[in-house]
């Protein structure tokens, strides 16, 4: 399958158990299939060809109640060592009561609904005393001994500071999870594993369910797993995830001798709690820059003459799970807004991408 990477967590786990090994496209690549040309007004743009510079096209779809979201993401492989956080996604949101197909024509931009979002955060651990070791911190307030925490957020303002989960294991370590809260639908899980290897040492390992993620450690290393050398008591990891979750994890060790292995999973489900005031179908464009700053077309909304047009849709190859995909050619203009208040103006953007269905 030329330059198309369509991966789902459960399938990856199955393939891993069977000896999964990533297969690269071999032979004459011919004309590139999936490409992206995004001119930013008054600054350098983004040009991507899937298969070059460790870029791949990740195609997916998600059904949620009344809507189906078809997504195509230009992201980098996990072996990337430079500018790895940068990615670009196009998401087409369509009401489930419509015909299950995408057609040529002009699409409106999705605008954040009037009522807001609900956010639910939870954690999972097999430690018997896990609740005694847990503190949630939201809006400057601490909530002790809870397996989960839920709250609402506004949709027409900058995101809240974020959520922190403190997991304090007596005599062992403190793990601190920090995640910003974006006004968007998110469903993701992230696991931190503290592992003892016999006659080798202690390792820190981060796992996500996303088909694309990038982990950068305070030691200067990248990748989902590092060995602890105790040159420092604290180790931090910044995780960028294609699902839309961005997380910082800091582990403060209290000892060099752990009594057991540990695994803590942070889960998040964020969803719209009202029916969006949008057309039958709408589009969201998302961009994460090289520094990890997230931009989206839906934070405030768009005004004319900004538009998105699907020029062509055609059946493409099935993925390794047998799921069909569409190859889509599109053109677009819009403004992207970051959670920091900055903007990026796209003028004459073009993309050939894929989504599954």
C-alpha cells in the first residue's frame, strides 16, 4: 500500500504478538500518492510528501453518536529525531443519518458548539493502595483519593490551564501527569510503566493507543523507552499524540531500589454535550508546529471567503485490517488559532490525503 499507513492500537498489539515488523514500500515509488502544500501567509509554509522525510499518511474514522469523523493525518514515524512533533490533519465531520459516503463539493468549517464540552479524566493501576496515592489538581484545587474527575469547559475562550494527576508511591517515586485541556472531542489513553530489568536496571516506558506519537525526554533522548541512570532524581517526557492529547510526565525517584514494577494509565474522554450548530457536514483542520504548539480551525470559527472544497473522491486500497479507504483531493483557505492566542492564515492550501470508512 503506497505511503498509506492505517494503524489501530488493537490490531498493532495483535500483530506485535505475532512478530509484527513494519513494512516499508519497496520498488519504484512512481508518482507520490499523498501530498500536502500549505502556504502560510507571511511565513514559511508546510510541504509534505508521504514517504519522504519519515512522513506517512495515517487514515482513520470514528463514529460518535450522531456524527462520524473521517480523518487523514500527515505525521512522522516514531524513529524521527528532528521536528518530530509537526503534523497536519484534515477531519471531515458528517451526520450519521447521511449516506455513508463523501462527495465532491464545498464544505463548511466546523464551529465549536454553543454549549461547550464535557471532560472526564480517569486513571487505572493494579496497586491496592492506588487511591491513597492519587491527587487530581484542576483549577488550583486538589481532589484526593478519586479514580476519576469530570468537569465542563467553555467553548468560546482559551482552554483552561489543564489537569494534573499526582501518583505518590511511598518510598518509591512520584509520577506527575500534566495535560492541557483543549475545546475539542478527545478519546485517548496513555500509560507510564516503571520496569525493573533483572541484572540490567530500571526503565521508564510510555505507551499510547495512537497510530502516531512522539516522546521527547529531558535526558535528550527520544522514543517511548529509556533506561534510568540516576544522574538525576527526576525524568520528564513530553508526549505528542495524533489523537489530540499532549501530555507531560515527570517521575521523581525517591530510591534506586524498587520493590516491584508499576503501571499507571491516564485516560481522557472529552465530548460535545450539545448538538453542534453546523451543517450536515463540516471540516476541521488541525496543525501542530515544530515546537508542539497546537492550532485548529474550530477554536473560534471561520468567516467568508474561507472555504474548503473536495475536488475528487475515489476508492483506494484497503488497509491491513481489510478496512476500505477513500483517496481525497481538496483545496482550502482558513485561519488556524492556537491555544496561546496566535494565528496562522492558510492561503491556497492543497492536499491529497486518505481516510478510512
